[in-house]
């Protein structure tokens, strides 16, 4: 029997009871509980006992649907909640001095957005859906209250914030010292690793962001991104069909992303 076709990114997540969550359901019609969510191991702490899990189930206020191209929160909005992405992709961006959007990150199912608002009680970026998405709304006051009762939740929040610091340091390294092909290789490897952790193929993905958005994030011009994709394709490292990417030689991609001086 042939192997099943690889699971590629971008399909709606299955509902906890099987099948796909209906797109027309109202937030109040969906049972909001972390304990029966198939992404709980990605965005919630592990090893909770039944009592702690029951308390964590009180964390999510509601679920909110965000249409492609619309904004979850704007730069300057009052900070009230964190958002756990249940389905879909987002980008975060800020306005540069010349008025253009500077992409600061891409977020996917199982990740949390909104951490930027903690420091000053105001969001400092825009979060925009790259496809139809759904998020779990977690009021921050409730997170703080439960963190005092459930030590694992407090530790988990610290880990999420630490991961953001590490991510930002990685972006600074990309922008400060890597050549164009190294930046794009590192970006593709990071994206496939994150998707693989969610059960998707480690070698195939559908880009939900445009090449222009990738260039904005990596500090590259659109033409440079397109030219680098073409070079990878000519060298037999990846196969590119518009937004569908298939990695043919992950070892070569890893060598490009980790030059000898950094090994």
C-alpha cells in the first residue's frame, strides 16, 4: 500500500470531536475548553492534574474568527488579552518611517500573539490574518490570577516570553550577519520545523505569506527573495510551484543556513 500523501500546512484543524469545525458557528455555540483542544500540548503547560486542568479550562473567554486580511489588534490598541491561534496564520507588523509595513513575525496554530502589549498596556504592532483564522481569547487578568494558583501556568508563560526573546535575537542575527541565501534557508527550515511539530509534512508546505512579506521580514528586496528561490530550485534544493514549496535536499538547506564560521 503506498504511503499516505503528506499533510501540508494551511488546512483547518480538526475539531476535538472529529471532522472540521463549521465556519459559521457563533463563538458562544462552541464549547471553549483547553482540555478537549487538539492543540493544548502546544500552547498550554504539560503534566497538569485534573483539578489544574479544570482551572485552566476557565482561561479561555471565547473564540474569535478573523477573516483573511483583517486585523486582530492594531498598534496602539489597549491591551486586554492574549490570543492562542487555533487555526490559520498571522503576521505581525509595524509601520516603518516611510509608511510601509515592516513584518516582525509570522505566527501559526498553537502559538500565542499579543505579548507585545504587556509592557505598556498597549499593543505596539498590528496582527493581521494571512488566511481565515480562529483564536482563543484569553483575558490577561485571568491569566495572572490563574498563574498564582497553577504554578505550571506561570512557568509556561515565562517560557513563552523567553522564546520570544530568543526569536528576536535570531532575527537580529539574520538581519545583521547573514547573506540572502542564508536568511531564506534559515527561514524555510524554521517554518518547516514549526509545522512538523503540528503534524504537517517536514518537507512540503504552502506559504501563506507573499514573497514581499518574506522579504520584509528578512530584510531583503522582493527581487532578491524571488532570485534566491530560483537559485535553490536550479540547485535541486527545493521545488517551487508558486506558493507550494517542496524541500528536496534538507541537508543542503541546513548547510546554507549554518555557514562554517557559525558551526
